[in-house]
């Protein structure tokens, strides 16, 4: 099974009581929630890569896969 992809979600819920509804729909679509920052309207979590289209289809949420990179060590030949 492929590893989970970290995702950031911006929730555009208005009125505020819809925030929890959107989070519930994200969970149902496959998001494993790690952190909820309700005051900022942000949810952090992870999902299987094949669940990203379903997450992006959740109304009221903008889903972005987090990207990462790694620098070569300072003493390596590749810079």
C-alpha cells in the first residue's frame, strides 16, 4: 500500500458551525486528521494518494498536498 500523503486543508465554512460538518465530510472521504486549527480554518492530516480526488471534491474545502524536499549534506559532491 502506498504511503500516506500529508495534506493541508483550508475550510471556507460560513457560518462557523459548518466547519465541523466539512471536517466530518473530509474524514468520510479518507482524511486522517492530525490537527484542527478551527480559528484559522485549517485542518492538517494525511490521506492515501488515491483519496486526494475525493478530498478535493468536498464542498467548502480546498485541499493541497504538502510537498517536501531534502538538501544534500553540505559536504557532499552534489550541491
